[in-house]
C-alpha cells in the first residue's frame, strides 16, 4: 500500500477502511517530547511554535494547541479566578457561595455570551491562527510532502464549559 497523507489516513480510519498504518492522535503537552522532536529548548515564548513543529513530525491528528503557559493566576471577566501552571489550569475561586448566587451567575453568563459578536474580524483572526498552525505542521512533515496534521477545532460552548465552571456537583443540582 502506498503511503497515505495524514488526512487520508484519518478519514479512512473513520470509515473503517484499511490504512497504511495506525493513525496517531494525541495531545502533545510534554516538554521532553517536544524538545526531542524539535531539537530546541522549550520556553513560554517559543512554546506554541515548537509544539506545532513536534506535532507535525509525529501526529496524524491533534487538538488543543497552545502552551506552555507562564505560571500565575488571573481573574476572568465572569469572576472566576484561574490558576495556571505550565500545561494545566484550574479554578481557584468562584464568585458565588450558594445556589441562588450560582443561578444569578449563570443568568449573567447567558447575557454575556449572547452579547458576544462573532464578526468578520473575529473569524479572520481565527482563520489566520489556524492557518499558521497548519503551516507549521506541514513544515515539520518528516516525509517532505508538506503534509499538515489534521487539526480538530474544539468549540468552547456547551455543557462541558458549564460544568467545568460551576463544578460538576453544583451543576448536577441545577438539572
């Protein structure tokens, strides 16, 4: 069987068809692995570029590009205090302390989300960022064919965002 592109391999796998090899899908968030495949020391400043190059060399499909992040904490517009450490983050503090407070916070989140405008400038910036990642994936393709890794774009809307922000226990009480 002739070597397939990453996209062909992923699509054939989804269709339960034979492939030239098992496609590789993963999140690449490991300093040592990224440094091994790029030959460069990973920093916060070069992290996204090196992560993309390592992905392009190793994976057929990926999601979650970005990082590592500088350690620290920040407050989101919605009042959630987030702690960030290299490849992970978690909620340190939520702006409510009881169920009525949570309900009011959710009403505010609905208003805030509905007010966000996904205009042409937003779409153009998103497309430009994705095209940059795909170009780095292709640049690092070990076959020399400039074959980009398949990128799964995750959406931040839906139940997952809500139960992460509220915590699964409080979220389940709302149902």
